[in-house]
C-alpha cells in the first residue's frame, strides 16, 4: 500500500516537473534562483540574445562555422522571444 502510494506520488511529481526538464541549463538556474517563478521568460530571452550578440562580436574574426552556429542560436532565441511576446 505504501509502495503504491509512493509510486503514484512520484509519477505525479515527475509529470509536474516535465517543463523544467525541457528548459536549458541557464533557464533552470534562473528558475531555481527565483524560487520557481519562470514567468519572466521574455527578460531571460532578451539577456540570452544580448549574450549571443556579444559572443558574435568577440568571434567576428573566428571561423565561419562558429559564426554560423552563433547566428543560428541568435535566430532561435529571437524567434522564441517573438512567440513569448505574442502570447
């Protein structure tokens, strides 16, 4: 009986924690710092975009592949920010 209750409770807790596992490491840290208040995703994305832009400026003389990866990350973050702001 106790084992069954423990298994059911564990399953419910894991299903509630699903969105946390889908986040990036940086987002998980931010949520932990704010005690789980992840409603300010737009600010996190804006910060990420500025960090990526600064990395692009630093690596402007780097390899083309590295710049392409950074530009892809920037585009993904920008698209995600637009989706968050439209909701």
